[in-house]
């Protein structure tokens, strides 16, 4: 999952937080890590995204951008179909095969 640095920055500024303040709320040791994420220079871990989202009070989806957005992904993937169970799968008698 990729971070949407512009969304993180916009939410941070909307809340009136500095890089240092949000970094502290998210539990980062320095604000430079968050700065790199906001400028899309670093790709954070899912754990880091969760920490940023929690500090901003938003769901992770609000600060992430999916790398598969686009028509080419949709055309290559389909929803797998589940097969209906066979009636023999529900019998309690042991098979003698």
C-alpha cells in the first residue's frame, strides 16, 4: 500500500499540526521520516501508515493510494467464484471408497 503524501500533509495542516507534532503523535523518532513520506520520497510500512492515520484520526484509506488504480488492473482481475458444496460433503457417514 502506498501513502498519499499530499493527503497526509493536507490533513496535518487542516488540523493545525506541525511535522514535529504529528511525528510525535505517530510515535516517530524524528520528523524527517514523516517529511519524506509527505513528499512521496519514502514508502512507509503498513504499520507506519496505521500510526499516521491513528494520529490524524482518519482511516488508513484516507491517506493511502492504491498502486492498482486504473482500468488495466480491473480488466486483469476477476472475482473468484466459489463452487457450491457437493451434497456428499455434508454426510456424516464415513466414505467407504
